[in-house]
C-alpha cells in the first residue's frame, strides 16, 4: 500500500521543562507509521513560542533518526489574540517553569515560510496531502487566505480542536487550547469548504499515558522510547504538582494529539458523525467555543462542514500507540543462517 502523504502542523514542547509532551509523541507516532509519508513539520506558535517549537522539532527528528525531514517556521502569533494573557495563564499554574530552552536555538531547515511551503506541497500533490493540525490553526488559516486553491488542493484537514459531544473544559470552561489561542484562524478553516475531520477533547481526554506505560518505555531497548519514558514521568510529576485535585494526573497524562494522528492512521478507532461546526468569536466568556451541531437540537442545523469523532475505542488506540512508540525488540539471528 502506498503511504499517505501528510504534513504535521504543530507546536511541540517534548523535552522542554513545563511543556506538554503529546505533540512530540504524536510526531513520533506519525514518523513510525509505515502507512504515512510525513513530508515535513510546520511549526506554529502555541504551547511554546515559535522559536522554541522549531528548536524542539529539530531535536526531535534527530532522536527519531530522520534529521533531514523539513522543519519550517510559521506564524509567531495568532491572527488577532495577544498571546501575553495566554502565557500568563501558564505562569499562574503552581510549579510552572519557563519552557524556553537554554543555549543557542536551532533554526528551521529552510528559510521558506511554513505557509508558503504548505501551499507548494499541496500544489505539487493536489488531492494527496492531508494536513494534521495539532496546534492552533494560524498557519492553515494564513495559507487559505494567501492561496485561493490551497483548501481545494489539500486532501483533508485533520484537526485537534473543539468537542463534539460536550464542552471542551480545557483552557477555559468551554474552550480547548488550540481553539482558544486562535479562534479566528479555526473559523477560517471550518468555513473554507475543505474536507475537515475533527477530533476533540471529549475524545482525547479518554486516552491516558500512565506511569506504568512510562516504565514500559524505559525498559525498552529503543533509545527514543527510553527518552520518551523519562519525559513522560517528568510531565506527570509536573501535572501532579500543578493540579493536585485532578486524580487522573496523579499517575497519568492525556494523549490528545497522538489520538488525532492515530485516528487518521486507522479511522475505525473512532465513531464519526457529520456536523455543522462553528466557532464563537464575539463573547470573551465563550471565546473559542466550538459548536458541532449534529442535527440533534430542535433548531434547523446548518449544512455539515466537518466529520467529528463521537466515540473512541480506547483499548485499540493504546495498543496501536504503544506498539509504535515502544516497538518490540528485533529477533536475534539464528546461528548458522
């Protein structure tokens, strides 16, 4: 089977203190999937600054053995929102430390802007490239605005955003981080007419990586798995300190972004429904709320513009994820062969 071409648009922090590890694990899952041909990583401001995200991505692909994979720098700020209050939310969390790396930062692999590179790839392979967006949607929105054909050329936008069956309850009571940081960008994407698949926090919050999983990674013969195990323990330690009243964080962390990649690898991991998705932009109290109307209300829904995940086979996902992140040891050669 010919691998499917993907671009991963991301704000990775794996390996940096105080930064979520799920973007990096999602990238690792994609790069270890023979079903996917990862064309490159486009970096966006989000969980970490743009410069930190680029640096993390460069180090990550070295660890994964693909140092020549393109890493392109994109938007360093949302379309409208000031990032300072968002950063202040992180700083207010007990025990939070700066996620800025020390020493010299590694730059992108090319001076070409991520938006221009994405447009070029979609033009070169029309209808073949899916963009898996696991950070704020700023880069994608800018590409849609810059190129009249980008949305049509892309096979599919796979988004980690919103919540199809309930409120997200993440960065705010109703909003997830990716939507909250740049709701205007997400609004542009869902209105683009492109094929959109959305996996929200109502599904990603069902999948946890535990301390037992981290121990399994540490016991692996695979160097990346060992390092990922160390990072997992460190992240769970941070979450346990920061959110002592959240019992799920005493021994685990969510695998938000890896589920999005896994659902693209194997759509059977989730149940799906068509929905009309809109993004709240006006009310500050509800800013970033993603409404996925699946026609269940008494009002007449709008035309469906996305396919949304409504249920997840957690056990099947965990088997897939752990088998790729912690591969079994290679069989020993048989003497005399």
